[in-house]
């Protein structure tokens, strides 16, 4: 019985030992197979760099990333099968800029490496000397620049090209302050191969940024409030307009008796075709010849109708209205009256001026019709209250015969006095 138990124990010990031995053999065989068929290896890859953390506090500091290393070269160690999975599409280097507090060039910022699963648990990242990524930052700014037209819009002969206008009139740009400082204006290029035109050019055109050296600026970090601007170039017709003075005949004078001279005889104006069609002369002045007694000189400022432009430049013309030698003749007028005056009761109107020596001007034929019996002097006393025994002067209106074109060369006054009926001017007493 004892011998039988001893044999059984011995058999069990042998079985356990065999099991352990089998396990070691299996593990060794697995290690051997892996070592032979999936050995450890190392690979070097150019990994794309991704920037994170640009929102939030970084943006609140009015900062923006202007430049950074697009790739970083990293070594990876792991099994052949794991390393084979890695490529530039599933591995990346991530740079968090949220802790950057100021502007700087080529700042060394650490990064983290993102690997796919499950390789992230088994592959070793060997950074070597590439432990940082270079990142440049600048303050975010805003700038408004003007548009300028490069090139000309062709026009027909006899027309004038106006100054280009833009809508919007300025371009607002947002981006790195250093880049904004280099921008001078936005250039709009006129289209090529346009036919000469007689009407306005109106089109939406794109633009190019120009720096202070006249070079073009291209920067992907810039943002714009518009992609195009509406460009309008007005086109107007040119026309030479003569200067003239308009005369109103009277006072014994006709247009043959006067002459208008100017420091320049015409002006060049630009305007619409339809308004210019009826604009054939510029009237500098209108002169009533009845009020012209001598040659007159003066300066006139040219004022054009709305929508027209003075192209010839000089806006002030010197005008001389020359009164030619016109025949004249003196007449002694004794027919002096005040037809619209009625003296108060007990009084009468005395004309202390008995005669006026008046010189008339006009053509000889008209002057020959004048005589002492057909010319008169009239004073207007309507609504006038006279003080008795107080001589008073009043302007006289000289009245020639009807339909006689003559004028009076000077002004005249008549002295009258309100006196009691029966007053004698000779002795100063009533009769």
C-alpha cells in the first residue's frame, strides 16, 4: 500500500515538471519566432506640425501665429509591424501656443507626439535634438488703405477722363501688425483691350496689395472686408465755349455803340453730351445800356452750371465794356412838374428850379427830334409830406418824346417848396 502511494506521488511530480518545462519551451519558442519574424527596428519620419490653442487666452492677448516649422523629424523605435503602420498621415506633432504671452520671432516651443492606437503603447519616440518647434508670433492689427487705379481707361477723341472713384473707398485689412505696416495701398488694375469710350466706366474689380517699395504683397494670414471694389471712371465731352456780354439796348445806345473785350475769349468745359448740346456761349454779364455812361472794367469769376467742369483752368476773366463815341445834344428843359402831388388846402407847390440843362445821347436822327417843347422833367412826390417853407431837393426823371431812343448822360435834381397860396418868390412874401 505504501509503495503504491509513493509511486503515485512520484508520477504527479513528473507531470508538473513536464508542464513547467513545456511552458518555458513555448515562451522561448514564441520569443524566438518574434525575434526572427517581427524584430525591433527604428525609423525616422518627417512629421507634420499642428498648432493648437490659438483661441481663448492667446487670441484675447491679440496675438496670432505668423510662422512655424511645418515639419519636425522624429525617430521611432518598435516592432517591425508597429513601425510599418506609422506614416505622416497618422502621426503628428502638436504645439500648444496658449501659454505664449507676447510677440516674438523663432520661439522654441515644446510639442507632443500623437501616435495611432495601439502603437502609442508600444512604440518609443526618440526626439534626439529635435525637442522644440520654432514658432513666431505677432500682434493682430487692423489697417485701412486706399484703392488706386493702375492703368487708364481708353476714351474717344474730344472726351475727358475723370478721376476714378471706388466703393468701398478704402480696404480694411486684419492681420499681423508687421505685415500691415508694410502695406501702402491696394492696387486695382484697369482691364486691358478696352475699346475707346464716350461713357463712364463702371465695373467691380479685384485688387493687389502694394508695399512701400512698390512690390506686391501676398500673405495668407491677411483677412479683408471685401474681395472687390466698384470702380467708376467718369467720361465727359469737351467743348470750347466763347465768352460774351449780353446787352439790353436803351438810353440811346445799341450794341453797335459798345464793345466787350476779355482777357481770354473762350473757355474749355467738360460735361454730359446732352447739356453741352445747348451750351453754346457763356454770358459773362448782362449790361443795361441805359445805365452805361462810361467804359467799364471789372473781373468776373466763372461759375458753370451743375455737372460741368472748367477744364481750361483760369476761373477769373477780366472784362472791359467799351463805350464808343456816341453823339450827344444839350437841351434846356423848362417843363418841370410833379403830376402825382396834391398840395394841402391853402398851399401850393413852388418849383424853385426853373430850368434843367440836360445832355442827351443817341443817334443823330433821334437827337434831331428833341426840342424844348417835347422833353420834360418829372419828380415823384407820391406819399411825400412836405414841410411848408422848407426847400427840398428831389431826383428828376427826364422824359423824352415817346419812341425816341435817347439817353441822359447825367442825373438831375429839382428843388421844390410848399408855400401858402399867394406867396411870391421874388419878395419872399404872400401877395
